[in-house]
C-alpha cells in the first residue's frame, strides 16, 4: 500500500513493490517509477499507461530492476479496488512484511467504509464490506502480531469511518483474545462492527460535529442512530450484524439505549463491541475533546463508567491492550 514515511513527490503515492508484484488482473491506474539520480528527474517517470495486465509489469520489473513505484493520488481509488480483489492472497503471502499487510488492509478497509457511508444500501458496497471483514479476520488469525499492528495504524483523529474500522479491529482482537480458536459467527459480527454507526448517516452533520456540549434535544437525536442504522440495513444484512448495530449502546446495568437491555439480554458480541466503541471514542481526538491516552481511557472506563460493561470482558480487554495498544497523544483532557 502507500508507505507514508518514505520520500514521495507531491501529488503521488508510493506503492509497495511487494504488492505490485503479487497482484492479478488489469491495472486501471497509470504507474510511475523513480525518480532516480541517473534519470536527473525530480518527478517520477511514467512506466505504464493504465489498462495493462499486471503480469506484463512483472516481466518488465524483473528485467529492468525498478524498485520505487508511484501512482497519482487521483488513481488511489482504482488502485484500492484492484488490491481489494487480491487481499486474501496478499495476506497469505509469507514474503510480504506484516506491517505492509496491515497498511494495505487498514487503507483498503477505510476506503470501503467511507464508500458505504456515502451509499449505505449499495449492493456493491455491502459486498465489499463483507469481503473486507473476512480479510480482517483472516489477517487477525494469521499472526499474533496482526491486531497490534493494525491498531498502531488507527487514526488519532475521529472520523466515523475510521472509528468503525478501529472498533471492528478492537472487537475482533478481543474476541480472539477470549476465544483463540473460535470463529463461529465472527464474520457477521465483524460486518456489524464495521457498520455499527451507519445510522449516523441519517443525522444532521451540524449535530454530529457540534464543537460544544449538546442540548438534551440534540442528544436525543444522536441516540436514535442505532435504530436508524437497524432500519437502514434491516433487509440487507444478517441478524447478528443487525444486533450489533442496534445494541452497541446498551449497558450491562440496563441503563443504555435504545432498549435498556441488561446483562445477558445482549449477546457476547454486543458486550464486546460496547467496550471497543467507548475505548476508541475516548482515545481519539474529537472536535469537542482531546484524545485520552490508553491508561487514562481504561481508568475512565473502570471508575467513571461503573456498570457500563461486563466486568469479565472489560478485564480481558485491559489484558489484551497491555500486550500492545495503539499509541495515543496525551494532552489536557476535557472529554465530555
Ligand atoms: Fe454509536
Ligand atoms: Fe461508535
């Protein structure tokens, strides 16, 4: 995927040679190489015009020894689509470093969720969410370091779609931490996590992005998002996924919403997503609040949110994170 730390000219994105060499299908993007000192060029040079079979590229690269590849920023979507079709194979490829696999999954999944938030009932987008949730699970169970590596990439700023992705990664991680060998229902669970806040697409952005405290009327509108999400997706996705969307704000004490369900009235999946959701919200910078660091977030959840979560799962979550969490920026905290 694009590698943020390496040198990259304006308007271009550096793409991984590992991926290019292992893709199948037709490239729907222009591909550039360099620049190298021999070429005396400041800008990457066009190697291939779009609509070429990737196999052709593989022959050229092998014979001419190119190392650095770029695409134009405007072609990122097309590049993602080709990568999405090949992700499963890339995850299985032992020669690709774990961190590159994490980047590709995180970037593709962010794109997929952003797209479905723009068009929630598109069959094509739903299929892409289904595929990417399967890929995240495949990756999570392929290596003990996969989840921590994905969590390292979590956006420090809050966007609904990266939040949904982070919540899915935390949730799959916690499920695997508790049930290392059990995948029954996990696919539908992950699918629901990726879409858990989809109902926010029905709520006015002015309320969602309000920089100050919400009025009680505004808060009651925001609280409708689980129900809106359920209604939006009701005839399209599995029951387990719908359950996650509808109940992710229920609390163990029964004081959550929309149904005030208590304890075991919700599934283990719902108990897990409830923890992941709050943790990601606390550790991500919001318009109205700075990010808390992991320790502060866990302390807040333990001491200020008594009765919100099932104790056993919350402890498991803390243990999971103590093995590798996403690093956060600590500032003066005024979360509300
Ligand atoms: Fe929510
Ligand atoms: Fe959420």
